C-alpha cells in the first residue's frame, strides 16, 4: 500500500500470486545443483535446439517472465492510478 497504493485482495490477488511464483522460482534457482548448468556452466551457452536443453530453456524463459512481471505489474498499476499526475 505504501509503495504503489495497492490494496491486497483476500483471495487470489494477482500481484501476490506473481510475487509468490517469482520468490519460489528464486528459491529453486539458488539451490545448489538444481540444474546441470550449476555443475557445468558452459551449458548455459548451448542453444535451445540442442538435445536436452529444451526443458532447461523453457524453465528459464518462464522464470524470466515471472521476474519481469514482479517488477512491471505493480508499477503499471501505480501508473494507471496516477494518470494526469505526471
């Protein structure tokens, strides 16, 4: 409420869902050994079409979208509320 002027809904609040997903993704991504890339960092440079990399890149893309939403959605909400102030 202080930062964006947003009141959280009791059930299924979209911004809380985004935050929960992004924080869960962060916790999983920082756990040592979660992905083979943790053991062999050179794997991060393999293309998406390379055998065995499709699942990894699908997760990375999904988690990346969640991280962007975590930042952009509250900001866009605040921007929409303050139309004409800027």
